[in-house]
C-alpha cells in the first residue's frame, strides 16, 4: 500500500487541501477564495475601527494575528464596545 503523503507528491496546494477535505481541487480553491475574502473584510473593518479609536496595540494585534475573522469580529462587537442598536443622540443644553 502506498503512503498517502507520497501519493500527493507534485500536487498543487489546492489538490492537497481538496484531497484532505474529500472535495475537488476546484472546490478547495473556491473555499480558499471565500475564506480569504471573509477574512479580508473583517480584518479591514477591525483595523479601521482600531485606527479610529487610536488603539495602537489592538491595531498591531489585528494586523499580525490571523484568525479567519474571529478575533476581528470579537474586537468590533465586544472589545470596542459597539452597540448593535446604534448610538443614542444626546442633547446638550446650554446654561444661561
């Protein structure tokens, strides 16, 4: 019986991913593209939010660590204290 790793020698990375997941290489390529776009969108939003808040440590962490969008989503909705309901307008009254 042949070693599974030597059977994949010379294969592209998408063929290897497809073989490991039990899908075709084109489906593996599509999966990689979808995950990349997902990650890019969340990373961009989180980096933008951290730069607007002038949070240098968070900006560096979000830039360096890749978690397929998980850390970025947590930052946006938990750590930066964003409310899903939206911000309430506060009226300031002038003292006479």
